[in-house]
């Protein structure tokens, strides 16, 4: 349902992914909210899928609205432009977990 990255060849990657998601939720989300002085995220129109009963899930999930000023501050602070200021070399790998 979350589409979180897992390695299907390595069952332990599920545990690692769950721990990373929980860490991000507890620490990073609160840090971002503090830095941008508000809730930049919104799930008012999000439709969740993948449960045994998606209709019930979407009827019961807690909904919240994001703050427009916080979203703009998030964009101003962390949105990348793609403009490189120094010479950069990149590598491409296939099937990188």
C-alpha cells in the first residue's frame, strides 16, 4: 500500500524499510514542520489504495490540510533547480536497490 522500496530477494529489507519510515515520520517530519513554521503536507485529496477495504480506509483516514506559507518555505529551502555550480560527474546503475 505504501509503495515503499523493498528488495524482494531479501526479506529483511522489509524490516529496514519499516524502521526507516518510522524514523522519518518521527524525526524528519517534525524537523521540517519546525523549519518551515507549519505543516507543508496535505492529504485532503489523497486516495489511499491497497488495503482490504479501500473505501472504508479512505472514509476513516485522518485528513489534514497543509499551510500554503509552509509549502512555499519548503520549496524555497529545498527545491532543487538542477543547475550545477561546479563540474559534476554522475553514474547510472541498473536495479540499484
